C-alpha cells in the first residue's frame, strides 16, 4: 500500500485498529494472559521472543485481515522483527492492514493529576527507521488521573508537540491522552480534555491532521466535535480496562469512533490452543469489535 492508500483506509475504512504494542512493563502481564507464565523466560530477550511469537500468530491468522482490521500498532521490537519471513510492517500491508508504531518510552511520575511522557531523545532516528520500513503512523500515550486543568493542558500540549515532530517526518501521529476509567472525576476529565484538544487542533496549520486515541467518554457522543473536526483524520478508542463485551457496548454508543483495543482483543487467546481454536477465538473477537466500531446504537440524551 502506498501512503495515500493507507491514508484513505484509516480515514474512511470500515473496521478497527488492533493494538499489538505491549512493551517492557506490560509484556509479562500480556504473556500471563496468553497462558505463558514468568517461569517460561529468564531474560528480556526470551520474553520478547515469546510475545513476538504471539503477535506473529495473530498477524498470520486467516481471521486477521484488512477486511475488518484496518490498522495495527506495533512495539518497536515487533516492527524490527519478521512474520512469515517478511518484515512485520510488510506482512501487515500485504494483508491490507496499515502499520503504526508505539513511540513513547513510558510515563513520568504523576504531577498535577497526570503522567506526562518520558523524554524521547532518539525519536527522530526511530521515526526515520519506521518510515523506511513502510510504517504509516505512530502512537504516543499519556495518562490523566484527575480533573486538574493545568495537568491536562500540559498533557495535551506535550502530545501535540510530539505530534508535530511526527508530522515533520511525513507520518501520522495518533495522540493518546488516556483518561483513567477508574478516576473519581472522570466526566470532568473528559470535558477538560475535549476543550484542550480543540484549542490545540485550532492551532494546527490548515491542511494538517492528527488522529486521536481516547478513553470512551462517560457521556456518549461527547467527542462528536472531534469526530467531525477537519484536522482529525480518525478518532479511535482504547478499551481502558473494560472487558470486551462492555467495551464494545460503550463503543457502539459513540458515533464515528472505532476501536483500538489491546486487552479486549486478546483476552480469550491462549498459547495452548490449536490453530483451529486460536483462529476461531480471534475471529470471534474481531467480529465483536468490528460490530461495535461500525454498527452504532442511538443514545437518547
């Protein structure tokens, strides 16, 4: 796929984005959920080899195609690896799936109710490498834990600054200021976040676009202004800790927003499954998330 083909698929395609980007801190938990305990590896290299096997199995599955999965977010080591003898981004594009890469290096300690991204001094080199491998866009995550306007403004400003750096490499930034769904002030966080994102979108030059990856809002339809904004290519949602049925039900209440799920996509997959069992389970999850992304319900205020 050429860049314009990927731009159209992500902007207009029916389907969702698979988040296959668990990194160092979350990999052991992801492996445990997949049925591989900590006693199966003793080094980081062994751990990452096991998670790559899981991701390779997903990408290689006949259930995983561009018909319903329009994009996939990769961890850097996954991007650098191969699937069925091909560079991972190529394996994805050959199936009609647009590749993204997670670029953040984790979170700072909480200040003003939020966690900013850690510095990324090698970001330009990573972006150049990813672009050379045919990766379309990036994903970068911060976390909002409480309704502190100063903190939320700082998160959004940092996200857009990184986004501009990504845009300068001819890539699409997926900005992810995640609101913690366990926050006591979650609805207030949603509202402040909406206001701060709109300010930063208005400051972008005409003709530039970003993507947004957001927690599903407490008030369904709150992010309609973002869905319709000319400087937003697509709004996608993270599952944020919801189990898949609940995540899909909440997703279906929000017009124009498609999924970018990780745990909710992978929660039923196990290493011990036969290929037939694995493909059937993955196919069922894909169908359920696709439905929540594309078949919306009318919510009466």
